[in-house]
């Protein structure tokens, strides 16, 4: 008994060949779409949870920003339209807060980057107790912002028991009331101390990923320490420096605890975060506070979008642009 096998007909004309290729391409695209939606389905619960967690409160805030509502007069509540936004943009408080936010963020990020680079270079060397030193160096970044601010307020800046003023008395220098005489410097010092380990960790990872053969070749060729750093190490760290600056800026833009604990927004330290707190919990004006919140979110989204695009460009270019 013989069996016969059937094979699909072979296209005999160019038009039939094109039809077969088009059908195969359609089937391939259909399979790819099913696989793509299957992969998206795995992320769908997390996406839904994220939307519920973030967008519903934001939409509620937008609704509050369109109402006239002060908790001092809870029954006097009405639709205000864009009056709260007009008041926020013309009151004279928004732009100084933007300037204070940008100033504090920029100076703190630059100082934290410089100190982080210095400590990363030191901790990249081989010495006894290096692991313990690295652990101690990252401790400030692990402390809660409120706790760090309280430590600095009483242990360092206090006029009676602070270590800085004790040092000044020892050197026969005048006592400094840091929070009132130098409020901007006070906030910047605390933020620099807290975010230096963050920059150090990023730059230390970059240093440990550097090719040691190139450094040894430069040393054999007679390049000194400074020339090796400026011509080899620093270009290699450029990608890590950009990532540290961008991520640090996004985080410090939202800082609230040091300002609320150390200066209460005085002396040019009233940032957008503290301005929002002041309108909501001191002025009790829910509508205007919501308007400030929406403006703050929009500005933060703009900065974060630029930062993320730059970060993605760094990763896509592999640090070679």
C-alpha cells in the first residue's frame, strides 16, 4: 500500500508569488501583534494601579484649583474658574520661589558633584579599611531628610551647643546664627552633605568600570596624574556625571524638609514645595494651594522630561556623543 503526500502548490506566476508573500507577511504581523499585546497584558495591572494612584489625585487637585475654597470659611465655596491660576501667576510669590528653587538646586548639585568626585577618587584607591570607609561615606544619604535637618539644626548650627559655633568660640571668632544670618547657605550645606554620597556612588561605579590598561599605558608614556585625570578619566566619567546631575536635580527640586525645619522659607529659601505647603496648611486656601500645586507639577514635568530625554540619549549613545 502506497501513501501519497500533498505539498502546497508552487506559485507559477509572479502575481501568485506576490500574493503568497503578502499572506505570509500578514500572518507574521498578526503573530507579532498578539505577542506584543500578550507582553503588554503582563504590565497592565501595574499600569492601572499607577494611574489610579497618581492621576486620580492629580485630577482632584485640578478640580480643587478651579474652586474658591478657604477652610477659614468652609461654607463659602464656589466655582472660581481660572481665578486661582491668575492669582498664583500675578501675586508675586511664584517667581521668587522659582528662582529660589533653581538657585538651591543648582548650587547643591554642583557642590555635591564636586565633593562626590573627590571622595570617589579617594575611595577608588586600595587601602586598608576601604569597605568600612565606603559604608560610612554613604550613611548621610540613608538618613531621612527630616532627621538630617534636625541633626544639623541642633548639633551643628545651634548658637549654644552647635559644633560650628563651638569651633568659632575656640578660634575667638564671632558666633554665627546660621538659620537667620545665612539661611540660603544653611540649606545648601545640608543638601550638599546629604547628596554627596549619591554623586559619589555614581562616579565610583564609573571609576571602577574604567579600563586599567589605558591608565597603565598612559603612566608608561609619562603622563602625570593631572593629565591622566583630565584627558582620560574625566572624559570617561562624562556619562556618569550627566546622569548624576540630572537625577540629583530632579530629586532636589522636590526637597521640603530642610527648608521647613531650618529656615521656614525665609531669606530667599521659599521654594515651590514650601510655597505650596504655606498656602495649604498655613493660609488654609485650598483652591489657591491646588493652583500652585498644578503649576509646580507642570514645571516639574517639564524639567523631568528634559532630564529623562537627556538620560535616554546618554544611554542610547553609550556615552560617545
